[in-house]
DNA sequence: ATACACCGTGAAATCGATTTCAATATATAG
DNA sequence: CTATATATTGAAATCGATTTCACGGTGTAT
C-alpha cells in the first residue's frame, strides 16, 4: 500500500541509491536527476520509512524525557525547552511520566536500551548517581536537569538550590521574621533536600535556633501544602513566615490560610519556589524564586544532541544557571 | 558493541529464529530450550533492537499525541490518561506541542506518515474535519478528543460543550444575573465556539437580549482573561457575572478584580471551565465545569489501540462523556 | 510394521532504507 | 585526439529482527 523508495526510483528512472542521495542532500547528484527524483517524490507522496532508516543508520532521531509529573508546571516548562530545541534539530521527543516512582523511572530508562531513542533527558531524577553513571558507561547518552552528576559524559544543567534557598530565608530574617516554617517536597528529591539545607544554613548564619516543629513535608503538590499547614495549625506553633519548596505547595498554604481567615501577608508571609505561571495571578501575588526553566531544557538538549552527533570531547559539560528571588505581595516586614 | 540476536542464539546453542520465538512468547518452544535462551538473554543483557523489530513487524508500538499547549492543565490531564493506557499496552507516547499553531499541527501529523508512530491522538485539533478525514482515508489511525468527526474509522471522545455552557449560564440567570460576560478562547477553537453557542442559547431561552459588548476573547490563558477584563472595565459596561471558557482565564479575571478591589463573589460572580487542579485552591474557590479529562484520554487510547490491532469493525466509535457544573464560592445569587 | 499427523527447530527470505564499491560518463590536460 | 582525473550513477551488501517453509523426530492410528 505504501510507497517505497523503489517505486520512486522506477518512476524517476533511476536507482534507489540515487533517490536516497537526493533525500539525504548529498551534493553529488546532477540538478537534472535531482529534479526528476523530487518530482517523483512529490507525485507519489513518498515518505521514507522511519524504521528502515533507523535500522540502517543506527539512530532514531528521537530523544526521551523522563519527568516526575507532567501535570506540574515546573516540568512542562522544561519540557517545552527540550521539545523546541529537539524539534529545531529534527529530533522527536518521547515524554515519559514517572509519576514520582523510582521504579517507573527505571522502567522507562529501559526504553533507551532498545535504541528506540538516541538519548534521554532526566529531569530531577529519583535514581542514584551511581545508577545513572552506569547507564552512561554502557555507552548511552544521558543528560540531567536539576542535579550535578560527576561523569565526564553526562551534561548537567542546574541551579544552586542551597544558595537561593539561603537567600530566601535571609530575606525573611532581614525583614524581622525569626519563626519561619519550611515545607519540603519529596524526601527522596535532591531539590527538596538542598532547599532544606539552604534554609538551615540561613538560620545558622543568623544564629537562629532550628525548631524541628516548623519543618513539614508537602510532597510538592497543592494538597500536600494544604495538609502540612493544617498540621502546623494543629501543633499551635508560633510562626510568622512560611517558605515552601515550590509554588504549588504555597497555593495549598493560601487555601489553608483563607479557611482560617489568616491574612497574607498581614498575618503571615509566604514564599515559594519555581515562579509558576500562576504565581503572579493569584491574590496576593506570590513571592518566589525564578529558574530559567525553558532555557534549562533547551541548553541541555542542545548540548546532548551536539554530543550525540560527534564524539569530540567538548569543553563545557556543566551549566549552572542563575536563579532569582522575586518578591511580590505575599510577604512583608514583620510588625509593619 | 551491542548484543544482537545471533549472539544470544549462539550462546544458547540455538538459531535466531528460536530466540525470536521465545521473545515473542510463541508457545511452540520446549521448556528446556526456552530456559536456555532466557538464561542467555539474561547473562548477555540482550535488548532487541527496536528499529529492526519495527521494520520487520511494520509497527512501531508508539502513538503520537498532538496537544496545543503542554503547559495547560487541560491537556496534561488528558495526556496522562493517554500515557497510562498506552503504557499498560506497551505503547510509547510521542508528545507534540503544536503551540496553538495550525501549521505546526500539520507538521507533526507528518510524523505519522513515515511510520514513526502507529497512530495519533489529536486533542482539540485546529485543522479542519476534512483534513483529518483525508488522513484517515489514507489508512492512518487517528483519534480525536474534544470534537466529533463524522468518519467511521475515527474514534472520538468529547463532551457536549453547548449543553454544559447553557447550563452554566442558565444557573447564573436563575440566580438573578442578567448582565453576563462571556470570555471566549481562540476563535478557531471548536470548544470556544460551542461554548459561546451555549451561552447565546441560554440567553435566548430566557429572552435576555445579547449584548455584544459583553463578549471578549481571552485566548484561553491567564493573561488573556486579565486583559479581556481590563477592556471590559474600560468600556464601562455594566455586568454582574463573568463566564470564562476556561479556568486559566478566570484566574486572570481574579487578578483584574483584585487590582480594582472588586470582590468575588460579592460584587461579581465568576465561573470557569475545566476544573483545573488549582481551581479549588484559589480564593475564592472557583466554580467551574468538570470534564473527566484523564478518562477521556484513556478511553480514546484504548479504543485506538484496539482498532489498530484488529480490523474488526467495532460497534462503538463515539463516546460522549458527561460534564458536571461545579458551583463553588466564586458565585452567588445577585443582590443577596 | 506402516502410514500419517504434528511438534520443535533451523535455513533463508524479508522488511525498506543507506552505503560501499565498482562502473560508466564526462571533463580536463597534454 | 588520446589519456587521465573526476563526477554521477547503479548493483549489491548491510542493518537486526521476524516469519515462512521445509525437515527430521516423535506419537498415534490402522
């Protein structure tokens, strides 16, 4: 049913080899034959069979992306960056949603093994550095967003979580807050862990004792933030500011506060992380930390495709991108 | 470098054909040979090459999804449904973001033509019915979410936009509202068009004259809703309720109101569509219309895979799923 | 004991492109 | 006008699996 290269060849009165040369823009084809072939392709509506092409050329022109949750704006922004860069270089993108499960992440990595994809981008992966290195050692292309992995073949793009986290908390402290809640994400997540580290560091910097009862986990989603807040209220602990490891959880905090008639920022200052698209539309507008998510996806993808296309050992492998604390209406100096 | 089927065969002391039979669960292999082969596969860490398999079997075990914007929760929820169902049936999913551009939608459809994917799911496509039918006529598998297309080979899943839209507006009218704004999405979108139709129908039902100045376009995103609202304020038109063709635009409306100290719902009732994950977290909680997005993705995918796997002409092709108007805190009876 | 069916296995063809290598046609130099 | 270099082209091998077909071996019926 489908048109094959031989059909085009016979219609154009040439050999399949020549048709292939035209398709792949080899320069050693006469203009005359080239036009003959192109006409035949047009007339027959010929599309080269991808499987045959992949088999012979040993590449699929596809890359995989493994994200923890494609419902979360953090991941989709990054994926857009990946997708656009890939598309520009004629690569397809296979998106996999690991649903925050380490096992599903592993299963998807198996996709790589059968050469369905030429390489894989891991966004904030849950599996260990060792496991990732092993895959790269086997000769597969891997790139990481959101973590730094020490392997010469693995390009990495990330921000300094500890640093901006520290900045956020120092900002709150400088505005008079001392009783600052931290709502973390998944325990297994590097991001979550490092943001906690920055929080603790800032407290230490200003010699404010760490109060464990102000630490809660919200699993990076709205409901988690909401429930974490309810637990805090139940504890009857005193606090004047809440720092959430992402914006989704901050939204949950907003809801919990609305239910208790706690005013933001008058009664409580709130800061999130990610600069989620909605953060500037909610009331009050949410203070947060911006990461160049789209760019991170794009940079890494470009780098990976580069690396896949030639074995030249490149200079730059690790990209640390800047993040920026954005203060909006959701926080104010204490007692003002 | 890679292990091939012949390597497994020689290690197990059998022919490649037998290895293939084991891999594909043919039942005509002795238990003894089967275990021998499986051991060899294990020891060598063999993964069948996808390209070779695809070429010979004439299928890629992959389906494509074309969405207008993978940053929008409406699409990602559906995609999750598609992804999970596909995964369960061992299909990979290639996700394409058309960025609301009809041309990019067409370009991605070309992926289908080279057999990279076995079929494609179009979510709220922008291209015409005719174009879609043509593709199906050429023998490609296509499924549609969010529109009904009259072609016996194309499974469709959608809700009755006109109906729920009418319900929403009638609800507002029954609560005393007569001056109701409608903020539409993309002009080209069927969803947007049909929701407008429902709006108009409800007005007609209650003999309320249509006021064109209460009609604005918000392009389905937060900023569009925000700007639409500002234009309405500038017009100085009188209205007591706003119906947005999706929740994102309603969020923009919230922001515009906050800036003018217009209270929701006291001064203005707001209703959206989609039951976006955030709609019950914002303040006040947003009234909206729920569609079973995940289920829609899953149903259609199941149906498509079914259809791809046997040519049996199935009974049910069109699935109309129920939508439900959810009234939350963002609207109240007029003058109460 | 003979004939026939059936089961397990291997050899070889096949999927549809790309690519190597050799052959032919053309161009350039002497 | 011949000899050599170069530009185009085609035949055939190749990528790595699946699948058809044929063959030998075992089991059952007559």
